[in-house]
C-alpha cells in the first residue's frame, strides 16, 4: 500500500511542477506581450534624420543586372 501512495504522491508532484511551469510560461508571455505592445518602430523619425539609400530609376539598370543582383543577394 505504501508503494501505491508513493506513486500517487510522485504523480501529484509532477503535476504540480507541470502546472507551475505552464503558469510561469503563460504569464511570462503575457508580460512580454504587454512590454512590446507600445513599441512604435515605424513612426517617422524626429530630429536630423537622413536618407540612407537612393531609389534607382528603371532605365539605369538592365534586366541582366537585376537578375544578377537577385542571384547574388536574393533580393
């Protein structure tokens, strides 16, 4: 009878640890979601922002150059 009780007790301990880890993970994800909710990454910059690239016109680049660029960089 003692071994049955020990088996049930060990199962309950595993269940308690599983529930605690699941709750910790769930509330951790909720915390991270709330932390990054107000992250406004795509607002227009303030201050002395400069452009870092120039748009090329379609006449400046040939089809072969565009294809070569795609093969090299995957863009």
